[in-house]
């Protein structure tokens, strides 16, 4: 798999980003069938054996789609490489055994992870919120940098997307994937026009029928605006964007002290289960469609915007 081959297999140059406790096989498969790169975090399964089972299920369902004459997009798995994730080595073994074509790494650089994935022909995308992180990942040889900009859901940065993409492109020739309040196909076209290769969409896919999010979580997104998002390190120790109403329901306002240590295990799962994350893109989310319907809408919006802007829509 080369970056060009990956892009050629997408109807919409976008990623349904891996969302903790939200992305599962149904969302991944339907996104891929809709021409969007679907993804899930390995830690959404409680065990490495569970990750193995999900990968087998996703592959079997996508293969069935291919046999039926469809051309689904590839899928991706997100690995947290921070030292507190005690499962990373075993999860990496499983990912390598399945030869997952795209692996998204977060919260640290592990050269052995990059070497393993690239060794079997896969691509490694790494998410970054600052230029120094981007330079470090580029030097390590990743295939793509996910520029997580102001307004993105989850562990977001504070940089303006125009400035961040330009700065990354000044020293990096690989794929740039832009994250931050991208909610429709017009936004995807705008991301490409400003120099990104792919758009990274999270919040919009939370509010789909196939997401694992609680129905009340989806409803809260429908009712929220950009001003209802709070950026705080209080929940997990890493600054992230959360729904203000969700914080309030748990007696929080985002101003408290962060945990003393990071813990990508049971404590983290409980925190994100009870406090719901989203980005400024909630402002553009007003329904809960099927993932298939959303992908079709994105494709139409993207093609229309590309035509108006005068560039070729095909990835």
C-alpha cells in the first residue's frame, strides 16, 4: 500500500476517525463501504483477543462486500503507544498478523511500531498537535501526519489549521490529514484546497446509527453549538475537548486539576464513558443518519464543492 494507492481507493478523501468507546465494527465497515477510511482504537476492546476478533469480523464483512461487487475503502486501527498502555506490544502483534493497511499511532513515537507496520507493507499515520511533535514524527519516518487543530474533538491542539498545515508542509512531503471541526463534504474540499490530503472526521460520525455512543450522547451533540465545548486536561491529564453539559452532569466544569499520571486503562475508560467528548463540529451536526447515508451525503457535498472550486474531486 502506497499513499497514492490509498487515496485512489477512497470515494471521499476522509477518515472516520477512531473514537474511544464510540467506534466499533459496524461503524468501521459501513464507513469503508461508503468510500471513507473507517477506523477504531484497539483499546475499544477490553482485551487483545477482542481486538483480534474485531479485525477478523471487519475483514470478513469487507470481503463479503467485495464479493458482492463493491469496492470498500481500507480500514485503520489506532494504537496508543504511551508507556502506560500495557497492551501495546500484544496489540501490535495482532495488527501485524492481520496486516492492517493503515495504523494510526497516538501519544508518543515508537520506532519499532513504525518498522513493523511498514515492514509488512502498511502505512503509519501519527497524530500531532504541535510543530515539534510533527518534526519528531516526520524524522521517525511516518507515512502521514494528522494535524489535530483547534476545535477537534478528543485530544486536540490549539493551532490554526491554515498555519499548522503550511508549517508542516514546509518540512514534510508525506500525507497530511487535517482534523478539527470538519463536518461535511464542503469542509473536506476546503481541507484539500488548503493543502491537506485527507480530512479527519470524528464528531460527525458519533451521531450516526452505527456508532457505539449512548443515545443521550448523540442527542447532546445535536443540541450543542461550538460554544458548548470545553477544552480541559481535567479528565485524562491530556487536554481534550468535551461537551459542557456532559461535564456539568458529572459535577465538573473543566477547571479542575488533571490527574497526576496518565493511565490508558480502566480509569481512562471510566472517565471517557461518563464524560463525553466532541469538537466544535457539533455546530454542523443536526441529525443521526446511518453511516451509509452520511457517506453518500459527504460524497455529493464534496463533489459539488470541488466543482464549484474548480479542482478534480477524485482523491
